[in-house]
């Protein structure tokens, strides 16, 4: 997963015509650490998509703009619009993440 390091980079990425997946996380977040333990296999299964991660604490204005209240959250963007949002409460297991991706990416 590639890191997003600026608001400009974020805005450029989400304006893509193809789906872009972005994980919002924070270094202090135990659920983020847990997700990191299983996300690798999911990244391989969905390797046709571009995955990025952004530290919510470094970009609170983006977290607020896209209603990221809990972390980790996975958001899908296309053409500058948020098309799907996996909230942290539903991102605890690999199955929950896979179900979300199947529903929104096919």
C-alpha cells in the first residue's frame, strides 16, 4: 500500500477514472495494527486496484471532509467522488473487508 503524503496527491488520486482504495489509519490505533496483519492477502486478491493509505492524524481535514470518524476505514473513490466507505466498526475481520469489496467492486 502506497502512502499518501499531501492533500494535493490525495486530490489527484481520487480524481482517477478507475476505483482507488484508500485506507485511513493512525499509528496509535490497535484495530489498524490488527488490519495490517490480514490486509496483505486481500491486497493480493484485489491487486488490479490501486491501494493507498493515509494517516488520519496528519490530514484531519480530509478525514473530516469524508466523514472518517473511526479508523481503520477503507474508502473507495472514483472520478473525485466517494463511492463506498467501510467504517471501522465493520472492518474488524478479513471476511468483513472482503464482503465490502465484493459488494462494491464485484
